[in-house]
């Protein structure tokens, strides 16, 4: 069975002496549960796994019960077990006031020198982060899992480049590619609707849930397009203001659905004031609600070009997490750079061209002259540049070395 790159990192952390609560967060269907079960099988440490998914009464009592099970199993395992014991609690954000109960139990084990190593899994990143920061400060390490890359889907399921560009990176949906109608229903019902209704609407008080859903649909439709908040308001049926839209877009970004890429300007104030470039974080969110089929998309150059650019944008955003790399776009009048990677004074300007036409790249030229005081690397992805298939498998940190 395919093991994600995070596999070795989780094993490394669990083989260390008990130091922190390990928290694995990420979007639905990114393989968190599968990953931790693979780790438990390979790490060679006694363990207890429990999920809050099927818990009828979701309060702190359930956590206390699972913790006592772990303590009892630890006592009955090999005496003086140097490796300790692993307790895994899945979908932890579904338990009311979970942070206080986890803190209480963790601190009790710390005082009693009980070597239980705790792993928490959750698919609502904002709820997890809020709880962790409020009650578990200094007690946890966070590992953010992302959507699957083309390289992972290719190695695990033999997915082709064109399939990845259209169907995206949900591993659980790979078996449905041959039945496109069924695949679209799965993405819309089991992933999109569930994430919005059970994750996003639980994250924060949402005064206008209809507006949030419309904003998500708009973001998917206009992925790779630069759209001001005022223009968004003009496209939406539900009334709202720019502050509300910016807040809702941030929530959707935290849920790993869509985000707004900021304009690179070299000045923080100007970046924050720019119109966002809307971007899905998984192409399936863009194609499943659309009318175009896989075959129809491939025969439509303009639509396929947008899908290619969107897959590049999603790859850059997902790959940059946890690496101190920021992703921007850049535009001045009619000249634009599709994506800009930034770390310190190093920049990588990326232009994506999927069509057969050979075009000049005035955007890259103007960008280089505008920011000549930076260390800039210009890249063309696609026609006459780095092949799209190769770029989607690259280590983006190498681009900034």
C-alpha cells in the first residue's frame, strides 16, 4: 500500500521520547486515518486507536474513557516498556470542549511519568488550531497534511497527467474516474457539501451561510482569475460586504478548499489591499460542479488551459505549506506573472503556457526589471519550457536554492 511522504516524519516523531502531543490536520479524504494506521502497524509500539466519528454522545467523557483504555493497555503490555504507548484519537474536533479534557489527561500523565504518546487527527484545521492555541500551548506539534500531488496519485493509482489535471487529487475518488457521473456526485455530496456544512460552518459564526456557499461556487468557477471583492459582490445573489467576503474566503482557505492569492508588491500594505487571485486547492473542486466532461474539457483549449494553470497553482500552494514559502501573483496594467514564489530576497516568477502558440513573455520581463534588487529566477512551464508533468513532480524548495 502506498505510503505518503509524511509517513516517515510521523514515525520519527513517535519514536522519540514523549515530548509533545502530535496533531495531524488536513482536508477531508487526504488520507490522515490511513496514514496513522500504517504508522501504528510499522512503528512497533503498543497502541490504541479510537474515532469520534461514531460516538453518540460527543463530550469529554469519551476522551477520558479512551485515555483510561490506553493506560490499562500500557500496564498490561511488556513491563517497563521503554517505547511507551500510543493513543490515537481521530476526528477529535467533533468532541465538545476536547482541548480541556486532553490537557487534563496529558498533564496527569506528565506528573505521573506515564509514557503515553498522544496523536490527534482532525479534518477541521481552524477548529483544531483554535483549540490548540487556546488550551494546549507548548504541548503540541502540528503536522499539516495537504491534498495529494500528481506524483502521489501517479505512484499510488497510475493516474495520468490529463486525469490529474481534470480529476484532481482525492485518493478515495480514484476508483470512480471511469464512471464520471458517479465521480461528480461523490465529490459534490461527500466532499464539498460535507466540508462546508460540517467543517466550515462549525469553524466560526456564519451570519450568511448562503453567501459563503455562493462564494465557494464563485471561487471554483473563477479559479485562476483575479477578481476584486466589489466584483465578487456584483456576481453574488446574497447581499454582503467586502469585509464579510474576505473573512469567508479566509475560512474556505483554512478548510483547504479555495483561497485568494495576494499580489506580490514587496510591500505588505499593498499586498493586503490587492484584489485576490481565486484558486482552488484541488482541481476536483473546480471540475466536479462544472458542466464540462473529461473528454469535453480536453477538446476545449481555453478551459483546459485554465485547468492546467489551476493545477499548477494548487500544487504550489499545497507544496509550500510548512516551508516558509509564500505564493503570490503579480500584475501591472495588462502585464501579469501567473505565480510568484517568495522566500527572503529570493523570488521565482512562473508563467504557465499550455497552448501550442509561442508567445512573448512581457510579464516576466517587466517583473524582473521592477524588482531588480531581488534574486529572481524566471520559469516558463508548458510549451517551450519545463514540461507540465515534470514541474508537477518537482521539489519547490529546490527552485529557491
